[in-house]
């Protein structure tokens, strides 16, 4: 994570601040657990990872950050090795995988445990839906109409609604 413009590392984010940072400033919940120190009793009490393929870390961060403060540290404390055998490499070849993150984000925002206010939830959903629409249309334009159709079926959006959503980025 790059240096924060307003605070000196390390610093604490409340659950609301963590969610706002992730959805309105910069991605926060995409980090691997390697980049975190998590108390074992907290991890265990939350039930650990859910087992959802590809989404485990992303989902875990939402669950933890919805209930506990998050301390942000400066980058460079750990080194994350990337290699061809990692499952995350499939994100580049299977275009349905990155879309799963957008669907999971939508799930996390609408659930009761989400710490955001109703207005911030609405704004976050607008942004998520904009990203979903752009992703679906981008897959259709650049990769595969068949996969585009599969992705659209996973949403409640008509093709007309996809174009409406993708037309203009939500500003907050």
C-alpha cells in the first residue's frame, strides 16, 4: 500500500473507515493474509475462511473489517512472491473469476453486518453495479459474447440496463 496522503503509518481504521476506504478511495480488501497480523482467537471466532474458491481472502477481509478495527502498515514489511502456479493466475485466463469478486462485493454491502450507513451502501452499490456493467460489456467486446451472456445472467440487469449503468461513472 502506498504512503497515505493524510496519515503517517501505522494507523487504525474503524470498520466504517475501512469499508469507506475500500469502496470510495483505494482497494483495501484485496490483500492476502500474508500482509496481515490477525489474532488467532478473532480468526477462529469468525470461522476462518469460508472455503469459497478464489474469494476467500476478499471475503475474510470484509468479515473481519466489519467487526474489528484494521491497522494499516507501510508497504515493504512483507514480500509477496508471485508465480505461475498460483490460483490467482487464473484471473487472467478465466474471465468469470474477476467477476466473482464484484458479485461478492455486492453480497458484502447488502448484508446486515456491513458497517456503512444506508446512504454509503447505496453509493457503494452504484459503484459496484457500474463496475459489473463495464466488466460484462468489456468481456463481450474484447473476449467472448458467450461469457458476456453467462456473466449477465448472474446479475439482475437487462442488456439495456447494462448500457445505462456503464454509461457514466458514479461520482461521490
